[in-house]
C-alpha cells in the first residue's frame, strides 16, 4: 500500500507501557516515550534496566504475514550469529501484539535495542559496517522462507517511477530524462542479471539503520528486507554516503569494501553493478518520498528538491563510479 494511503494516530505512551507490562515478560516499564515517527512509529521502552524498542506499524503498511516474514528473518540471522535487533516474544509465544487505534487494528512488535553510534564518523566505522553487512549476508545464505517481497526492477524502478513522473509535468525535459535513465537502468539490469548474486537483503543498508559499538555493527529496521541483488545492498551504503555528501566519502567507501571482503568475497560482476544500483536506489527513494507526500506534506517539494536529485541521477546515469571526494 502506498504511504500516501496510510491512516494513523499517535498512541499514548502510557497505554503502550501497560501493553508491554501485560504482554511481555520484561517487567513494568519505567519509561515509554515516542522515539521516532515514519511509516512505523518507534517507542523507546526501559524496563528492568533494559532498553527496548516497541515498533507500532501504521494501519495498512504491513500485513501480519509480511511482519512475520521480517521477524522470521531476524530470528534466523540472530541464531547464526549476525548482530541484529532481534524481536522479543510475548509471554504466550506469539510475536505480534494487536493494538486497537481510532483508525482500526495496528500491530506492535517489541525488539531489543541497538546500542552504539549510528554516525559514520571515520573509516573504522565504515569498515565495521562492511563487516557487519557481510556477516548478515553470510548468515542469511540458508534462509529459504518465501519472501514477502522481491527487490526487483518492479519494486526499485517501475512502481516508483509511476509516482515520480506525474510530479514532473512542469519540467518536461527532466521528466523525459528521468524516464530514459530508468529505462536504461532496467535494460542494464536485464543484461547483467545472470552474473549478479541474489539472496536475502536488508534492503535499506544506507549507512544508517545500524549502530556500531566496540567495532561491531548491529543492524535494525528490516522493514524493507526481501530477496534481491546483493549488489543493491552494497550500493545502498554508497548511496547513503554520496546523497548526504559525507566527508571523506572515498576513504569510507574503500574501508567499507575492505570490511566486507574480510568476511565475504565480492564477485566482480556485483562490484561493477554498484553504480547501476545506486541509480535504482535513488529512483526508489524519489518514488517513496513523492508517493507519500499526502502523508508527510509537500512543503519540501520545491524546485531545489528536484534540481538536487535529478542532478544526482545524471551524475550516476552512465553506471560508472563518479569521482568521489
């Protein structure tokens, strides 16, 4: 369901604290507060000196089956030694807690909290991120559950493009250029796909959604996980560095690759395809943001927004690595 069609309320923390007390064996929370708001709402919970994250899904965002897939993947990864924010079972052994909201039934899941720094301050942090992502891929190689989604051309390009193009009718040249870039990206994926590695992906490993402590990176927010090209997961990290114009991008990128290779080899075809999937990630982002504008507003959708993102796409449109700073 597109983000623009979601309906949600903000549930009072005190009510969710009572839910945690009655549904989980973690003790009575001494703190429950809204931590972040997006397509899901995350509440910080502290109980028995333990920090936890309660995720409350917006109505219509994920089905119970889709959430169950994500939780099964996290349990599988944790069992094989990957450092992830694992779900915590209810006292009755179930994983999803229904929450009655004004808009209807929503789902809540309790997770372990990831400690550490989310900031990629230096090469060491980037290297740890690469090691962590490689370990995640290693741990998921034998995860065979039917995916809730496939991170394919339709997910990354076709559907997002349908949200973006109508927003560019006032810029016909840019609209045509974007369509050409997306079409070329889909053709290039088809040309290379036989040589590309495929498997479980975090789906949003964009130099965020992870925290590093004592040299170990732990991943959270698997909301976009599914089966896809492993090169896409690598590309998401580079996209995160370059879209934010991080300092020392080149050094951090090399450190990330070194960290990844210390745990898992990177096939030549996967490495060569990374610029291709940076483009795919950027098109996906535009579709996600513009498709959800009715939910989070349109004030930011000025010409500067389009100028920046279309320029970024143009720089990567030859599917080669531009000069990194």
